[in-house]
């Protein structure tokens, strides 16, 4: 398929620059050039759509922007590339990236725009995680070079492990935005009746509400490890690095606990650099 570039929009900064603020940037940097550039472009797309979801502007305006992103992806697969998605042309061709996965990411971000997510059912939460995380994984595993079945399994489990870890790490920050991603079932089991983010994060039972998430995350990490263990380290070093980094975050969260006041959990730059070097030398 020959793809034409539309020039209706101004050109935007290189994907590598837009990805440089990401916690995944270091993991992407250790990949071979073709794979690295593809991952930069995928991440840049995801970050741009996420920025729309997190913008503080009117919902109607953000929904219009999301619709434009959806139109751009559909046009891309019809052979016309707007400048902001032109960088996806080569990765789409070389790694056979599927349109439905890009659209799933857009659908996930749209969930945050339609209404502030507050104590969703676990079914809704799992759908959200699939769209905003595992769909990104389904794009990524094609770049990594995994067999299709193993790639889908890894994307399913690692995507959810990472996203649920993010949810636990960002519970206070999300509450400040009026959002609460802890499942209604977890809150009910902990005896928390409220769905108000500010009320929930101040509850003494917050730790109990997070326990089911911790158990689910551990199972997803274990399932992801089982897939990665079947491959040479050079093929899965990027997802392994991401997995190890997030496992550190998870352990820090557990060690910190949920009592107030809570400091935000971070990975130190020296430790992240050590992880990168260890995996880059494989």
C-alpha cells in the first residue's frame, strides 16, 4: 500500500524527543535502531492521545480531539497519513501493526473523557486496562518479534500488571483529578461504601482495598514471566526491563503501605541506569 502524507497540519517534534520524558524511554533505547524507532513512534502516539484525556479542557472539546485521532488512524490505514501519524507508516508496514490496537488505545483514553472513572466494576476496570495498556502491548510485541500467540499472552498479562501497578502508585494523584480506578468489588470487600476519590484515599481501610489488586498484579507478572522465559533474553530484554522496574515500584508500594501521609513511590535514576546497563549488555 502506498501511503500519501497530508500536509494540513504543522509538522511535530521527533518521536524520540516526545518519548524522552517517559519512564519507558530507557527501555526503548536499548533496542536495535529499527525496533527502537518503531517503539518511539508507538509511545509518542499513546502519549499524545493520553494528553488529550488528561487535559483540563471541556469534555466536548476533548471528545472532538479524540475523534480526530480516530479519523487519523483510519485514514492512515486507508493510505493517507496526517503529519502527526506519519511516523507510524514504516512501523505499521515493517511490523504489521494492526489498526484495531491503535483504535483500542483511543477507546481507552476516551473512557477517561466521557466521565471521570470512579470505582468501576472489575469488568469495566479490566476493559480499561486492556485498552490503555494491553493494546499498547499488542503493538509492542510485534516490534519485539514474539510469536503471535505468545505475544498476545505477554501483552495481556504484562500490560495489566503494569497498568494496575500504575493505578496503585497514582491513587492519590488520580484522586486529585476526580478519578478512582480501584474496583468497586475491592472497596466493598474492604468496607468502603463511598466512590468519592477524596473520601476513599483518606480511609483507614484503603490498604485492604488495594490487597486484591496486589494479588492480581502478582499473577499477571508470573504469567508474563512464563512467556518471557521461553525466549532468548535479547528478544525480550525490553519487556523484561519494564517488568523488573515495575516490580521494584510494586515492592516499594508494599513496603511504604497505605497509611497517611503517603510519599509518592519512584525508582531512582541510578537504579534505573543499572537495570538498563544490565539488560543492554545481554
